[in-house]
C-alpha cells in the first residue's frame, strides 16, 4: 500500500503575506494620452469677476459724478440742453427710427428733470446690481444703456475718450459675463475664446493706438522724449504728486517718456501670446496707469485700463499669489488677517461659490437657449472686432475710401460710441493758458467768477478729484489750450450766458459768481498759470504763479439787451 502523498499545507507552513515594500507594482494602465500630456486649459474666472466689479465701480463713479452736474450741463435750463440737441437730430434725420439711431438715448421719452433723474439714478442702481453680481449680463447692459443716454446727447460734455472706453467695456462685459441671476464665479460658463479675444483686442488697441499716435503725432515731443518735461503742470487737473514730480531732473522725464512708448508699442503684442509673456506686458502697464493716476486726475480712465488688463492673468497665477500670501500669513498676524479676508485661493473660492444649492442661473439650460446665446455672442463679438479694428485703422489711414458696404457697420455704430479708436495723450500741451470769466456792473469794475477745479487760488495745493469728472472745467481747459475753431467757443459762451443770468443749474457748476446779482457785461480773459519752483513755494507757500496775458479770448458780451459793444467798460478791476 503506497504512502499517501502529503499536500503542501501538510508539509510546510503557509508563506507570510508580502510586505508593501516587497510587492511588485501593478503594470501601468493605459490612459487617453490627451488627458495626461496636454497642459490644463487656462481659466479666467477670477479675472472676469474682478473685471465686472471694476466696471461697476466705473459706472457708479460716473453716475455719481453726473448727479451733481447733469442738470447744469444738459438740463432744460442747462448750458447745452438735451432737448435742443434732440430737436436738431429729429430735424436732420426725419423719422423716429433714424432719429433714435443717430441719437440713441432714453431722453427721447423725457429730456426734462424726470428723464435726467431716471438715467442717473437708474444707472446707479444698475451699477449696484452689477457690483453685487446680481444678473450681471442684464446689469451691465443696463449700465451701458443709461450711460449711453447721456453720452449720445451731451455733445462736447461727453467728448472724452474715457466715456467711450467705459461704454465699450460694458459691451465687452456683456460678452464675458456669466448668465443667470446669481452666477457666482460662473464655473460652468467660463469666458469663451471669442470673448477673451475681444477683451484682449481692446487692451491692445488701448496700448498700441495711443503709442503709435504719439510717435506719428505732429507734436514731436514724444519722438524727442521731451513730452513729459512740462506735462505735469499743463495737464487738465494736476495733483500735488504731479507738482513734486515736475521738479525731478530732465533725464528722469525723458526716461518716463521712453518707458511709456516701450509699454504701449513694444509690449502690446505680448497680450496675445503665452501666459508668461502676458505678464511681461501686464506689470509695466499697471505701473504706467498708476503713475498717470498719481500725477493727474482722469476720472476712471486708469482704473478702466487696469481692469481690462486683468485678463492677462489666469486663475492659476492668481492662486499662486494667494498661496504666497498665505505663506506670509503663517508667520504674521497682520498678513493672516489679509489672507483670511481674500480667502484660500481663487480656485477654492470659486469652488465654494458654486457648492451651495442656492438658486443659481448658471446651470444647464435647454440646448436651444444655449445655442441662441452662442450665436448672439458670436455675432456681437464679430461686429465689435470688425468695427473697432476699422476705428483703430482710421486713426492712421483714411477709411472713407472703402466701399460703402464695408463702411456701413462703422457708420451705423458711430453714434453708440462703443467700438472706438484710442489716441490718448498723442498731442501734448506745452503751456497752460486758462480762461477766466469776468463780469462788470455799473461801477465798470471787472470781477472774476471762481471755478471749482481750475487753479485760481495760488496757494491751494493741487488735489485729487478722480474718479469725479468736472465736465465744464475740462471743457474750459480744452477751449483755452487746444485750437478747435468755432467749436471751441460753444461751451464757454453758452456757459457764460447761463451764468450771467444766474441760472441755478449753471451756478451749481462753479464755486461762486462775482456778485449775487447779475452784472451788465461779461468777458473771457486769458491767463497763464505755471507751477512755482520749490524755492518759490518754500518762501511764499504758493503752488502756482499767475500771469495775465492781457487779451480777451472772446469780446465782451452785454448781459442786458440795452447795452451796445461800444459801451463796454475799460480795463479797470
């Protein structure tokens, strides 16, 4: 009888399970190479969120600035009444539709105090909704419509490139904004490639247009790097920082000219390149805008320029900056408070904003609605790109020779001021003549009006006023400093007539009239102002020196109909 064959379990103990260090790693699994080799797509959720908030701040500042001025500017008893402007448009265009397209404004419904109040306070409410991120697409379009209602009928009072830039930013904002009532960061609806192209093209135009205009301008001071040698005292509204900067040595100002041209011309193409090259353009551009804002007051222009440039920075870069901030916070209570205020990181903040189950309009939509939105965005973006490109080319080339079908979109869009060419600071002013309005009564003594923002008090330190934009004072600076033919007379002469009659709406735009009661004659005198030297300031406390030029900018005008020009008073003060 054969012996039984022992089983392995009966002859030796079971092997111990392998330790994790001895285990053979499993073979790698096959994956889709597109998910492992491609870099992650760039995201601009935080740039979009910040951009829209800054657009809201720009509109809020503009409407608040208008609240105290609009009645005196274009009200029924204002300097350039909107009713007169609309009546002229209606007479020239004929039909209601053609008239509205030539002057797109809600003031067609009512150009009186009620209508003016609606566009100011309605615009301010829309800016508040946009700031709170409530229905951002509708809110930014409402801001655009209310502000356009003023710009379209204000004539010379809205002839500022900053106004056109704000309107264009609103339309760009409507393209990039997430849909819905409370979209948060809109992670489900990031900005499309077309929307990003439109906003970056706006930044390029804002850089390259002024840069090339400076180099090609008839004013050769940019080419000789002397444009900033006398800029700070001749700017419309200098600041006390500009007063001190003006006393720096000449080579410093020449280097500032060179820096400006390099940023605007050489760095502009980098906006369309990779993320690192975009940052090479971003930081100098922001530095340039901060320098301009510190030395002169230009409403919200510099804030707008920085807001547009935010799309040079993606979420990953923002997240890295916040992570660095939190590293500092680990060793500093002060930095910890700042980091806690701004949150963990843009990505984490965006995720948290999307996590709650509260109602949000950024979720899935029926395919037909989403498709319609894509079509609308594509058409609007394409029109903006086309019109704005021709507007920029129009700065340097004559586009009137183009065939009519190619010009038609540009001509139709022109009254809307929402796709523009920019040529900021192309022609510099190298002197500061200023208009002073004087009035004489029966005693034949000329007494001046006091402006709110022009440098009349010699010992008054130049101040910051941005983002406020005093539109009458700026027009007076234009009229005295820049040749403009008959057009430059319109605002000053119309203002003088309203002020001479002591119209309350017009008087609200100046600091004080010479006397409580109207006089008999009124005139404009030209006076030159310049910064004092540091030695003069130290001895006298004055920031300005005043030099009467001894000439009338406009002949004396009789306030009362019974007066004749030959009866105007002499030169007594």
